[in-house]
């Protein structure tokens, strides 16, 4: 399934936000790469990067994303702004004070999978 081929933009947004929330909850220090070049994983990284860049414009609220497949980091990047007033961009290693808000996104993703 391709994220860029979704017919319902709100569903695509929910999936992207869910992935970002899951990525935020799994901080992996010391990883320097942003994307994995070449091959199938490089294509997946490029597709995910394009989808997240479209969902989170550089001048709007954003997300830090970490996507891992088979123990290898596919994509690690920040999208959008961490602080709009100060113009602080999101970095992939930023710490966010989330509390328990990721539970609702995980529940929504599970319900979408069940559906």
C-alpha cells in the first residue's frame, strides 16, 4: 500500500500522525543517518519523506519521524516547526513532552487496521 495513493486525505493524515507519534515515543540516540539510500528501502524512504513533507509544511507545526524496518533505520528526519513564533525547526532528536497523548493515535491506527 502506498501512502501517496490514499484516496481519503484525512485517513492519510491520521496514518502519518500515528507514525510520527510512534516514532516520537521511540527515541534512538546516536543515529546520524537521515535516509537509507538505494534499493527498495531507499524507495520506501523517498516515498515516506515525500508524504511527510507534504503533510507537514516547513513553516507549520511539524513532527519528528523515525522509521525502522528490519533493524535498519529507513528514515530519521524532522518536518515543520517546533516553535512557530521563534522559527525553531524540528530536529529528529528533539525531546517532546507528550504525556499520554500517543495512546489515542495508536488506538485510531488499530481501529483503522481492524476496519
